[in-house]
C-alpha cells in the first residue's frame, strides 16, 4: 500500500540518520510494492524525497543552502534497485514463456492422441452398426435379426422366469389351502404388496378358483359348501371338510380383497387422492371387471343421495303458471322450475365429475357412461314423469307443452355436455359418449312417441279446442229454420248430422270422468259457457245472431292452435312420420274449419237466399256480408295448407298427392257454395226487381189528358215510382255487395246482376203502350237506370249495353224522321238486329201513323 511503503521508507531513512553513516543505505522495495492496484508513481517519488530531507527543513523555512547530494544518492540507489528488479522480472518472464511452450506442445500431443482414439471409436461404431443393420443378404442372419432374436429370446426367458415364479407361488398357495386351510402367503402379499401386490393377489385368486374347480370338484358340488354331495358319495376320513373349505377359503379371501379395495377406493375418493383411486380401480378391474368399484362410485355419489329426497317431492308451482300452460291463447311459461333446477344441477355435476372420472379410472368412458345412465334413467326420468303426470292432470295442452319444453331443455343439456367435452375437455366429446348421450336422451322420450300416440294426443287436443270454440256456433245453426223442400233438406242432411256429431262429442267429452277439472274449466271458457250443466241443457243455452256468424279472429285462433301443434310435432317427433302426421292434421282442419265452420255458414246463407226468393216483401240481404269473412277464412286456410302443411309432406309423394287432392275437393266444394250463394243472391235481387216492374202502372207511360192538364204534378215527376223503388233497392244492394266483395269478385258479381237487369228492362218496355208524354217518362227512367249502372264497377264489356238502354228510351220520343236515322245505324244501336227494335216502335202511340208505318216497313 502507498501509506505502508511511505512508512517503511521513512523508517529506513530514520535508521540511516541515526547510524550516522557517511553513505546511508537507500530505500528498500520489491516487486510487490509495484503490483498493487493503488500504486501511484508520484506518491512513490515523494516518499523517496521525503526520506532524505532533514527534519528541521521539513518543519519550517531555513537559511541553509540546498544540498542535492542526499537526493542524488537516494535516487541512484532507487534506480539501481529498479534495475535489479527489472532483471528478475525478465528472468521470470522467460521461465514462464518456456513453461507455456512446453504446455502447448503437450496439449497438441494430447489432441492428436484423442483424435486417434475418436477415429478408432467411430470405426468400431460403424462396424457395429454394419453388423446390426447389414445391407447384403449374406449378413442378414448374422446382423440385426440376430440382435432382435436375442432380445426376443431374453424377453421370452424373462416371461418364463416370471411364469415359473408365479406357478411356484400358486402351487405354494394351493398347498396351503388344501393342507392347512389357510392363505398365509397370499394374505402377506395383500397386506404388504402395495398396488402391484393386490393386482397379483387378484390374478392368483382367480387361478386358485379354477384349480379348486378341477382338483376339488366335491367342494363345488355341494350347495353352499355343505350338505350331501350331489353324486351321493360322502366324504371319507374327514376329507369332506377340506372339500368344502377350499372353495369357501378362496371366496372368502376374494371378498376380503374386494372389500378392502373398495374401502380404500372410497377413502381415497373422499381425500381426492386420484392416483390411488386409479390404482384401486385398476386392480378391481382386473379382479372382477370393475363392476363393483363402478357401482360404488355411482351409487354412493353425493348427488344421488341429496336428490333422492327431492325427486320424490310433489310437483309444485303456482296455479297461475299452470293456468297459463293450459291456456291455448297464452304463451307457454317454459320448463317446470323443479325440472329446470335438476337439469341445471346435472349440467354442473356431470362436468365436474368428468374430471374426477378421467383421473380416477383407467376405463373412464365406461364409468362415465354408467354415471350418465344413472343420472338420466333415475334422476331426470323420475322427475320428468312426475312433471308430465301433473301436466296431464291439468289438460292435454298442458301435457304437450310441458313435454315440448322439457325435451327442448334436456336437449340443450345434452348439447352443452357434448360441447364441454366431459372427459375430453377442452376437446369435443368422444364418439362413444356422444352415442351414449343420444341414447339416454332418446330413451327418456320413447314412451311418449310410440306408434301414433303423440299425434293422437295432438289431434285430441285440437278437437277439444275446436269443439269448444264452435259449440255455440253449432247450437245456433242446429236451431235455425230448415228448408221445407225435401230435396234441399236432403242436401243439408249431411251438414246437420256433422253439426250434431260435433256438438254431442263435445258434451260427451265434458261428461267424461277422465277429464281434469282444470281442462273442463278451460273448455267451458273457450266455449263461452259458465258450467257443464248449461252445456247439457242445449235448449236453454242462449245464443245470439253473432254466435252464428263467421268470425275472422276465431279462425285465426284455430290456425294459431294448429300451427303450434305442427311446430311442436316437428320439434318432438319430426322424421319419417311427419307426412302422415300433417295429413291427419289437415283432415282435422278441413273437417272443423272447412265443413263445420265455413260450409255450415255458407249453407245457412244459401238456405236464407232460397227463402228470400219466395218472400212477398223486400228481400232481406243481411246474410250477404257474411260471405266476406267466409272468403277471407277460406283464403287463410288455403294459405296455411299450402304454406305449412303440404310442404311438410314432400318426402312422401303419395301422401302429398292425397293431401292436395283432399284440399282441392274441399276448396272446390266451398267455392261452389260461395258461388251458389252469390247466384241465389242475384236471383233474389232480379226476382224482386221483376216484382217491382210488374207493379208498373200502364198510366205511367200513357197519362191521360186530365193528368197532363191537372196542374203539372205529373210533368214534375223525375221518374216513375217503380223506377225509384228499383233504384233504392239496387243502391242498397250495391252497398251490401261493396261491403262483401272487392276487386274482381265485386266486378263479376255486379256485372252478372247488371246483365239480368238489362234483360228485365228490355222485356219490360215491350209491354207498355207509350204516348208522347209517356215517352219522356220512359227516357227519364232509362236515364236513371243507366246512371245507377254507370256508378257500379262493371266489366268493360257491359259498357255498350248502357248506351243501348239509353237509345231504347229515345225510341219512344223522337219523330219519324229521326227514328228512321236512328234505325239506319246513326247511333249506339249499330249492330242490334232490326227485328229486336220493332217491338219498341210498335208500342208508340203513333205507331199507326204514316211516318212511323213507313219506318216499320223499312225494318
């Protein structure tokens, strides 16, 4: 250190001055003084100078002259010492350089030696590799095959050794059983052999059982190991006890081993020791196929213990929820809460236990399959049956809706389990478990879809709802007046029988003992009745005109109920039976909405129209607006059939054709009845117009002179009373027709009536003698009629007829010359046969005059 060096040098200088030497010894230092990290040249020089400066000069200024000789001697001595150190350093450097050269030479020699050894090793390895994997056919036997055969032989010898040891131990155990009646050695292995020892015990126990069957058959020929031998030979010299004990000892040991393993498995399960659980499960699988340990795991699972009490509880729920479920016009509330809770818990438990099963069982898919089977067949199935039984006690619709909601919710459970992966999580579930889940799901609902049981339930539900909804409608039409004509009565007979059948079926259903009170109340509410007793007293049921009229909202309700049933059927039992099911629903719809509802109303309208034909007063056409809802309902029904039902039968061409044929027949029948009502209505209107025309007075078109000169009242008349009556009636008729029809139907209907009216008017004016004043009235009446017809949306082809009517009226008022010009084709009468115009000219009062006769002669 610099401080140490300074101190050393100072001490040496002091010692030199004390000795009073003429040439004091210079400072002493070695290589170590220069090897330190803190060595500084400046400090070193200062220490040399400091050692030769007198103390009095160091303490203060002095007047003595400076003496450089001590410094010169000190520095010379230091230089001499540094030269010595430099020589020593060079010598050491030379020695080290020589040692480095010798080490490098030795290293090079070592590398060459190791290289030669590596080449020898590589050559040996290549030789060995060539011998094990020969490329030529001559060395095949001496090459790799020999090594493989040697390995196989060694393995075979090891297996023989193992079998020999096992056989020795097996013989030892059999001797212990047969001679001493005990299994000491095997018990020792069971207690202290660990997992491998228990596996070995299981194998040996099975082998001992087979040996006992072959070498000691008498112990197997006794019932339960004691009693008389089957072959009638009793044991001799006490051998019977041995015969009985060999089987019993082995079975007792097997039971003890199995119980011990099961107990250990349960303890490991409770402590979540999955590796030990797996070891026990593996042993038991080798021992008896694993049935006992799987049964223990599944049967003693806490989920089934906790749920055993809950499953037996009655299905609850508030009354409002069940009423909504049975209400055909309300939205179903969804799955029953207790079933939903169970399914949600199953989802969580199965996902959690899949992790345990994967780690605890080597054959985990088999265990998971058993666990899922127990969950579905015991927990879910029992609760599902209770929920559906409760729903069936409410109503048929409640049962169907509950079945649909339950199936949908449980199907979501199956999909969630598949997506989770279970034992394969996070991968998708294995194909075996997928098949198992699908099978368990199908088995849950098979009883509800056997044969035609499901579609029969749907049909019965719809029949009950339709019968309830149409009950007052059928009562009303069963009371309406029947046509006295035998022919018409025979035509209406089938419709009346169907009404009576539907009404009686509804009443019988209300009287049925298996009808739930809630369902009976619902059916009465749909029918608009207070209680079942009022339904039985048909003659006391109050019905109004409105009850016998078609209702579009009711028809929509019927189609909504049908659509719900179809959608439910597709979700629940969709498949090869779908065409047959929708065909049955089609027949049900056509029978109720078509025949009982629409056709009954059309028959009533037709009967009423027939009755009006013979009425002495102005006909009552109030039935005509009822055709509008009938046509609308027909369109809705046809749209539903062609949009919903028939496309669902596309997979079965025969059923589809039958459905189309049945639909066409029913629609044609209803259209014919609509056309019949329309035609009879036209006939009624024309018959009444004919009656009004028959009341036309002769004086209307041939007034007497006193009428003309009686104050001008006749001249002030715009039309005759008959014309006004017809105008008023037809205006009312047009209003009703406009409310009933629209578009092309209205045009066709009014055009048909206009054609009949034109015919009546043309024939009517051939019957009256017309004078000059009466001709004016004819013209006014014709103008009124044409104005009325022009206000109707008639077909364009009828427009010429309007002009002809106007021209016919003018034939009675124009002079002979103008008449001649008209008849020659100068008007709208072009194309009309002259012979057809002659009767009108002959009805002119001046038909005998020379001018008119000349016109007639020209015709």
